[in-house]
């Protein structure tokens, strides 16, 4: 009976029948107690016939069938289908297991699935190798073969050059990258060779080729495989280099504009003294005229008025009468003018002369305004050749109906060799027609369609209608081209980051079947009218509630229409909590950081995610130890040379570098960290710290070498380790992002790529973690974005309707109301975009990067901006009226900052990533996350053990007090000293359950 019930419970959990000897004693003891068997009843193996009958009973109970051949067929079909896009053996086995569970089949042994996966994966990959190799002709094969030739002097090959990363966006590096792109394109049409090969397979084959050097690649006996690996690497290199040159182009144009603005400020500073001198000359002129004028008193003024005109009938007889000054009126005026002229000319001569003053006035007035655009030409000239080479090397396409900028680019290409100062707005050129005969094509520039008023002012010459200033036109067009590439209004064929956004989205026919499930998960209505009604009512209700509660809201004050929110003093920890923390710390053991990694590797098995790119088992001796040292080496930023030196011959620097470069990727490190997070969340104390439903996102500065596209000089940050930290203290996802970017672009991506079982629905951030499109997208994806916003009182609160007014808080709101009709009109676009992101068809980073440039033509920006206005207004009203929410935001964001400090403390090898490769920079940040999470898990287990010991002594342990104890404890972790890699498995399992009042707090 006991054996039967244990098998039943095991099958319900595992899906197969384990050996009874492998069942933990605690499980057998639990089952024995539940069914009331006598204490001491042993779990013994039944006879073969009885065991067979027992398995039949369990299968009948669970409604599964036992058919070995049928199970293999189901698994094989699932693996073969998944292998068309996936390549990792573990992923393929998981797909097979999921399909077997859905088909209610008894799960086969791991060995069976492993062998089946290897066989099918090899067959599928060989099919792709044959397909690609068959499309490469002899001439292309010869060109690709030359890539593997190693130069005897430099000891490098062109194949190694395919792996080179872009350097800093200087003009020289930009030109060199353009030449590199042209050389890559000359090797062959990789997009045609790889047609029909899924992107996932291309990425995997390219990744395998990237970590394989020329010597190892030559050892690949399968020529088709070797050729396919090279083609895939070449294809990803061509895509990446296109991204690089466009990014460099945008950076160079930004640098040109920055130089123009700087020069304008310099000229203003230089001309400031000249402006003051000219004002002084003007004062001298006024003084001279004033000196030439006769003095006029009150009586003289009255007399002058009486003699201003001759009396009627005088006949002008008195016209020659003398004035009070002693001369005739006409002669007096002439004398005054003559004298004033002499004094003015004297002042002008003393100031340098008329010509010099005129030139000075022209120079000063030329830069008196804010228009720096006329100054750009002198900074553009050195870039001209490279910019024309760029537009000739890439294929540009418009993502909307407006082709004004692209048409002008085509016009400039036709006028590349022009040297005249002015060019006509319209030209006719000869082009080759479809039948090969020349045809005449008219190219026209319509600057009014895209250029601003400041640009149009310098592009045209009033004296030459129909003509344009060529040098200013070129700078203008390239400036707008860079802007539209950033906003996504113009796309680059064959690129990734600058690809056509609309082509990456799923079609409505693909999205329609997923709408109901997607909206149910996000908690949104499926119909546009119901959605706008929902948010309109929510905004109106919250605003009305805040208005009604304003008299009792002592924190919010409106002074002269400006809102002020008084700060509340944070709650202090109780004496009991501080005493408990001290008692816990006294009982915590000191541990070496290297021992922590080794223990967690044995206990959690996170190292199993590392291995060769081919998916085969690692062939290095003591793989666990090597992977532990690799995480220690790069997570602490010590580097392989220093670790190898201190390990005294136990491992070489080359061995550590090989494990990091060939056996780990960012995805593998993320999976290893996910394993740690999964086990951490099963700790009782993790639920004491938080529910895992809330996360905070923020970045921490990490310095890097400067010769790469990620490195920037920024007033606030360098490179950023952008992390999503759970309210349970553990890091869910880390990402290395460029400095100087708006962090909100990456905030949702971390939630979507979080593969752990902890799936937060509320995210906190600082001011950098929000924008209107981000608020809109977060709401559509079911996330509640609650940032801590500086200068929130400067933001616009939008009304639910234009005529809505409030008794107390009306001054908070601007004059604008939410355009609900716009949301309804673009509801299908919003759904398509959000579903495409959920289905991994497009990255949220790619989308938000495009939506962050306020494109004047991008309808998606306007579509996401409007719901973002509604959601942000709702969030701000909640923030003003709910002190508990403000305290929660502060608490969780502070926890994020504490994690950064703890992770930085563990990165004691330095704060400089000595590498220019973005992939290596990303891996180092993820190694640091894995290292930190392992330390947090180890400390959490020690805190659990200490709390249990305190409770066993009879001292009460309050859960609220225990929740205030942070696992970011540094004084008990030894980073320095003699590093010893102890590969002996830990003798004692970690303490994972709190035993305070277990029967009351944790029901069995």
C-alpha cells in the first residue's frame, strides 16, 4: 500500500515512476503519516508482478497510457518541429516534455529523450547545412575559403576580422567601418543563401562560429557545416555592421550640430565685447546730435510753437525773419544738421571708420539669434565624402507615405559631384529603365515638406528664386535623415536595430486569435470602446476621489496654483527589530566568497547551464570547479590573469578565458541566475521579505574602455548596469546599456526577459524610468508602472473631458483632455504592437527607442502617447493621495540602490570593464548578477538557520521584525585572503524552512 501511494504521489509530481530507493525518506514518511500506517513501516520494493500492477493502477488513476513506441513518436515529432527554430538540447527536451504532458503520456527516462534529441537535432541541422551549401557557387566558396587564410606576419585571418566590434564613432573609424561593410557585401548575398533558415538557427550557427577559431574550424570534417557556419557568421556581421555605420552616422551628425552650437556660443562670447563697443559708438553718435541741437527752455518752446507756422495773410513776409537764436529758421536747421553731421562723422572716425563699423555690425548681427545652422557647413565638409558613401552603401526605405527626405537624398546623390554654390530645385537625370534602355527621370527638392523655418531661411536665396544653397542643403538633408533613422520613419534594409518596424510586427490576421487571451492576461477589455470607457471612468473616479479628499490630505498643498507635497518622515525600525538583527548577525557564520559559489553550484546546479556552443557535454576536467572560478573571475572583475596567479597553478588564465568565451553566453548566464532565483523563491524567508510581485529598476555606473559605441561622456553616468530588483532582494534581470540613453527604453524589456517563476506586475523606477509611451505600453502589457518622478509638479495632468472641473485640485490640470477617439482609432495598432512584443517578434527596446524621438510622422508614437497620458495622470493622482504608495515606492527603490552597492562591493577587482566588445561587457554584468544572487541565497539560508536557533532558545521571533533584516551583509563575506577551490560536496543541506511557529505559520 505504501509503495503504491508513494508511486502515485511521485507520478503526479514527476510524470514517471522513480525507483523507490531514490524517493526521499521525508516523502515516504509524510505519506505514511497521512494514511495512518504504523510508525516504522518501511518503503520496500514490491515484487515485479505487484510493481507492474501498481503502475497500472496509477496510470488508470491518472488517465495516461503506456506505449513506449507511441511516446517516442510524440516526443520525436515535438523535437523535430522545435528543432527547426531552436538548437539548445535542453530547450528541445523541455518542448518534448510539455507535449508529452499535454498528450497525457507517461514520461520516458531522461536518457531516452537525450538520445532522441541528439539524433533529431543532428538530422535537422544537417538538412540546413546541405541546403545552404547547395546555394553557394564555386566562386563564392573560393572567396569564403580565403577568409580562413592566416597571415604569417600578423597571425590573423579575415575570418577573425568578421568578429571585430565597432569602435568609437570618430570620423576615421566611421570611414573604416564603411570600407569594412563594402568588403563584407562583396563576399556574397548571404540573405539569399540563408533564405528559409529560421533566424534562431542562424543566430545559433553564428554564435558557434564566433567562439570557434580558424584552427578549430578547419577541424570540422563536414564541409557543408563549415561553410554554413561561415555564412551565418558573415550574415550576422553584415547585419551588425549596418547597425554600426548607421549608429556612427547619427553620432557624427549629432557631433556636427554640437560643434555648431558650441561655435555659436563662442562667437557670442567673442562678439560680446564688440557689441558693447558698438553700443558705445551709438552713444557717442547720440551725444554728438544732442550737442548740435540748440538748448530749448520752456519759454523758447512756447515761442517756437507760436512761430511754427506763418499766420494766415502774412504772405510769408516774416519768412525771412530771424529766429530767437539770431538766424532764419531754415538756416538754423541747416546749421544744426551740418554741425550734427560733423560730430557724428567725428565719432564714427574715432571708432574706426564707417567701413570697419559696418563690418563689425554685420558680424555681430549675423550670430545675434539662436540659429547656429549657418555654422554647420564648416564642420560638415570633412564628413561629406563619408556621408555620401554611407547612403550609397545601404538601402533606405520609408516606413510611411512621406518620402520627402528620401527623395531629397536621391537628389543629392545625383548632385554629388556638383560644385556650384547654388543648385536648382529640380533636375532631370538619365536612369536605366526596366528594359535596359535609358529613361529621363525628374528629381525635385521640396524643402517646405520637411525643413524647419530656420533651415528654409538659409537654404534659399531671395535674389535667385528656384535655386538652393547646395552646402546648406546637404547638411540639412543629412540632419533630417539621421533624425528619421532614429525615429524609425526611415528604415535600413538588412539591418536589425534600424529595420522597418512595421515589417517586424505581426499582421492582424496573426494577432486576432490571440487578442482574447492577451487581453485577459493584461486585465483589459478586448473592444476599443470598452477600453477607453474603462480608463475614462478610472481617471474620472480617481480624480474625483482626490478632489474630495483634498481637505483631509495634509501632505498636499496648492500654493498659487503650484502643488507642493510635504515629505513624511520614514518609519524607524523598532528596538525589537534592531535587537533581533544583532542576534541574527551574531549567529551568522563567515564564509569565503569562493566557497559560497562552490556550495551553491553543488546545491542548486546552476553550472549545468554552461557548456560548449555545440550543445555537447563539456570536455574540461572538473567542469564545476572551472565554471565556479569563471563566475568568480568575471563577476568580481578580477580578470583571469590575477585569479590564475592567486590560484597558484590550479588553473591557467587561458583556461578561464576559454570557459568564459566558449562555454558561456549572456543567455546561459541568465539561465544560471534564473535557477538560483527559482530556489531562492522557495525559501520561507523570501516570502517574509516580499511577495515577488513588485520590482524596482535602476542603473548603476560602470566604467568601460572608451573605444566602443556604448561608451559615452555624460554628465550623469557612464555605462550602466541596469538591474531589475525584486522586493525579495534578489535580482531578476540585469542588462548593460549605453550611457546617456533614456533608461525607460529598457525598463519593460527586463520584465519580459525575466524567465524566473517570479513574474512581477508592479514596477518602480526613478524619473529616467518613465515616459508617456512607456506608461502606455506598460499598461497594455499588464504592468503597473509606478515611478518616483522628480519635478512631478511640472508635468501636465490631463482631464478626462474638456469640460471637467474640480473644486479643490483644478489647478493641477492643464487645459488639455485625453483624446479618447484617437485611442479607439489606433486600438488595433496598439494591440498588434503589444502582442508582437509578447510573442517575441519585436523587442520592446527597439520599439521604445523609436517612440522616444517624438517623430512627427510616426503614428505609433501618437497612439501610445495618448493612453500614456491617461495612465500617467492616474498614477500621479494616486501618488499624491496615497502616502502608503509613496512609502512603498521609496522602500523598493532604496532596496534597488542597496543591491547596486552590494553588487559593486562584490566587484572588488575594479570598476572598469577592460574590454570594448559589447557582448563581453554584457556578460560581465550578468556574471556579477549571478555572483550576487548566489551570495544573497547563501546569506538567506544562514539567516533562516539563525532565526530558527533564536526561536529554539525560547526567544520570540516576530516576522515583521525579521522582514527588516537585509541579506546584503558584507562583513561576513571574505573576499580576500588565500583562495582555495574546495570541490568537496557540502555535507549539510542548507536550511530553507523557518521553524518559528511552523504549525501556525506554515501549514503542511
